[in-house]
């Protein structure tokens, strides 16, 4: 069972972090979890308590202010305090906004040992503050770790009484082509993926229906999330000490393109 007893929320006192404060407060209340807000600064003058008092008045939380490299301090603090979850927005600035997550978020996703819950801050379509989870999309690859990701998505869905849609993107399969050769290739790739998932799920004693979609991974996941009116996308995530599967190499693009928050396990 995925424990979610302590949620760490790094904040930089920005509009995106104001969303994270409000959203995490609602999430912590629904999960009955403790909430820690961490601000890493290189200079004095930032008042974290005033920021939080304005955004979540009357809420219960702990505040910590540290100095140093933000990503390093976040990862170190999460490990030292045995935090179960890091929740943070992405920060994409400048002309390359569409292609970046923000260096701090990217580093935390790469190095943190615990799950990371991210919400992309779209200026034209801000995320809702309500942490209501009714629909979860779980995106998986065909490696053995997929069963753990599916199991944790199902456990999370049970806690929120939400439905789960498991999706696998077959990137090489063009769903729009009516070319006979490409249609045959699509049938072959889908059949191979279905056989692989059947074997993995049977071996893990896990019951789940895996839907297949053809096309770029981030696009398939985004379209599925929109179709399912998803409140959360759950994906597996690689670490520096592990081999990176194909889905994991697409984690950043999935997070960028997702219409809802993404939980990277």
C-alpha cells in the first residue's frame, strides 16, 4: 500500500506555488496527511508564513526555510524526513516554455526517491485548486515495473473511490494510416503488447484491463486523459540508479502535455 502520510510542498512564493499551496492543503485534508512547506532561498526577506497565511488561512502545516541549491535541498529534506510524497508545480519560463519543466522540478523528478506529484502551470488554462480525484489514467510501458505502477494506481483509486483507466502507447503504430502494410504492423505490435501485458499481470496476480493506443506517448496519454476527464495521471519514473524504460524517457513530455496533475511513482 502506498503510504501518503507526509506531503512535502516546495514553494518559491510564486503564482504557481500559490496553486500548489491551495491544492496540497485540500489533498492533505482528504488523505489525513501531514503537510510540510519548504522554501529554499539564497537571500533573506522572503516570508513563507505570510505567503501561506494569505493562500490557506487557518490550515495546519509545518514550515521550513533552508539555504542552498533548491533541488538538492528538496531531495535531501524529503529523504531525511521520510516524506511520502513531494508535490510541486512546474516552472516553465521564457520562449521555450512549451519544452521545459523548470530545472528544479526536473532535478527533483530525476533524483527524488519518493513519488512526485506535479501540476503544469498553464497561464491560459490554470489548474483547479480542488484536489478531487474521480478519474485516474495510469500510463505504463511493457516492462515488469508496470504491475507496480498499476497496483499503486488502483490502491490510490480505492482511497478516492475513483475509476482507473490503464493505457499503453505503441509509438510505432500510426492509428490514422490505412496503408495495408502499416495496418498489419499495427495489429502485430498491438498483439505483442497485449500478450506481454497478459503475462505480466498473470505473474503478478493482478487484474487490470490495459487499453492500447497508437502514436506518440505524450499525445496518447493526453488524449486519454481528456477523454476520461482524468483528475490525475499516474506514471512510472526511472531513477539514476535504474535502467530507464521507454515510458520513463517520455515522463517529462507526459507531464508537460498532461491536462491534469501527474503522479510520478
